[in-house]
C-alpha cells in the first residue's frame, strides 16, 4: 500500500544542541494502558457497540510553556481542542505534562516546573475530575543529592497496580547528562514517594525514556542524546537491568527525534508519538509485530507544530457511534444530502439518488450492515450479490470475500461519531486514522487531515434503504 509522503521543513537545531552548544531537552518517560490502575498493562480490543475509545493529551505549547491545552480524539490521530489554557500553575512553568486516571476517579498530571534554562529540582502535580478544570496540588522536591534538573516526570502504573513516576534527572557536576529514575507512590493519595532509584542498563546521556509493559517484559524507548536517535531496550524488571536492543535509525524515524510516547490501538497495533524538533513537527508511527518494524512516520494533523511533549491516555466511554446489524440501509452524504452511496461497476461512488431513480439504481444504493469480518465490534457492508465493501489501493470497492485475514481487515470499519445529526464516520480497521470519505463523488479511504471539511466529507447518515 502507498504511504503518502511527508513534506519537509528546513532543519532547526535541537534545544540540547543549542545548550551544550547551547541547549537542553526535556525528558520523557511513560507507560500506558486503557483502564485506571492498569496504565502499564497492554490490552487491546475495540469497545462494544454503544461505547467508544477516547484518547486525551495535555501538551504544553510550542509558543508558551506556562500553560497546557487539553485535546481529545476518538482515533489517536485527529485530536481536537477540548479546552485552551486548561491549566496554568500558580507559579513557574508547566512542561512535559503526563496524564493518567487514578483509581479514585480523578485525572492527574505531573510536569516539569521550570524552563530548560533554569535549575529545576521539583516536579508539579495537579488533578481534575473532568479533564477540563484542574486544581494545583503541590510541587515535590526530588530527593537526589546535588540535583540540577528533574525533567519530564511520567506516570507508570504497573500490572501490580503500583503507581510510579519515571523522571529524568541530572546533577550539578554534569547538568546536561540525564539518567532516568523511578519514584513509587507510597500512599493512594499520591502525596508520598519512595527514594529515587536509577533505571539500570539504560545508561547516562539518555533522556525521554518511555516504558510500556507487555506480559512480563518492560520495553523502554529512550533518546540517545549523543546520536539524537530513539533507541529501544528491554528488561524483566521495571528498574532493570535494561539491555539496549536497537540503536541508530533502526525504526526509520530519522534523527533529531525526542519525547517518545506509546499507546496501544483498538486493533492491537502500537502507536508511538514523538517530537520531530529538527523540523518543527510532531509525528506518529505504528507497529504490528511487537516493536520489530514500524510504519513510515506521519505528521499528526492539526496539532503538529503547536503541541509539545505529551503522553496519551486511552479510555472506553459510553455513547459511542453504533449501527444496527443484520439490516439493510442506504447511506446519505452528511454534507451533500441528495447524494448516496451507490455501487457502480464494483466501485463505490456518491451520485444523486431520488424517488425517480430506477429500481436498479436504488438496489445499487442499498447495503446490508453486518458485524465486522475482522472485529465483531466493527462493521462490514455487503451488497445484494454478497460482495463486501473493502479498500484496495485506498479506493472503496466491492469484492467477494476470499477468506483471508487481509480481506477481512480491508472490509472492516470502526464507527465514529459524524458531524451531521445521526451520521457516522467509518475508520479503516487496518489503517487507523484513515476514513471512508468522498472526493470528486468517489469513495476513498484517506488519512484524516484535521480539518472540518474532511470530517464532513467522511460523515454519512444511515437511512431507510432505497430498495
């Protein structure tokens, strides 16, 4: 399949390069999950009908490290602003905010409290009941002797339920050489912490260490500040010893990358987000073989160039978009209401259909909705001849089911809430972030671009079948 290219910009120096030679980079570390108290446990499945996946990020801004915005997404690709300047700390700065939902029902963020030029020995805490309205809790002094900087504190909830923070720290004798440390909460109120323990095996001059756990293995993604590449390490214990498995440009992400953060998608794949500070963009890339290989990096639509250094939480929430199955429906364009899906020479197009259309035209605009071939919580669409709607070279068409897993995935779509009343958007199961949309009245599967027009072109209203 074709992967659209990524426009390039002139390279800009990293903050650390400008620092030592004049810079400093914020540090990162995180583990993620889907449920409160299981932030480090890898699980994946599309939500049941009537429910939806929701992803939340709380980034500071490229233009302002004194406040954070809150964005949400139903696909981990198209993030929309939930609230601008949602939290501003009572003093100092807020950078590298990491967010998770605790078992007490509150959302918590922890963050870097000073800008990179300043000594920064504390990390900040705030909480919210709704992700929108935040209250400051406290600043915590990280108890490391001769500490110079404590950057990018990241939540990690292990599979045993323990709540941890991974924070990158440097000391005054070498203020720009960072090492990842572990802090463990010693009470459920998250107000007391164990003594810091360095993660063994990753080594000095690694920052932005992000960890996810699958089974009994801890997987660390960490930036080598000498080479500027994101490296990969594994361990059987959270504190290590970690063994570096992959170095250099092993994943094809390129250099001058920082701030890796991972989340598991509904279809089982893993998505990494990272800051391409060398070209001023934010990227994502996907893996379907437990981190061995990765898709070509793509810019996050809408927020690339605006949002900086974030982590992601994933939740299952009620009131998701759904369709009845085992019934016939026609699908009306949400923004061209005289036009409907219609099969024409096996291709799906969007012509005008009306009461005066022929019986054959009405039949070609009628489809049976069934449970998804690749995931029963998704949807597949069958024509009168028993062929299924699938994408091929990103064009929507109808073909006979050949029984392969590739066909099943190509023919499965996840329902997302559309822009028009009663409408749905249909996301490709095996190309997350790609949606069925009309372009020149032809139906295609294209990547979300973060615009309202794209969302409108991909919104369809299920209506009483024409035939």
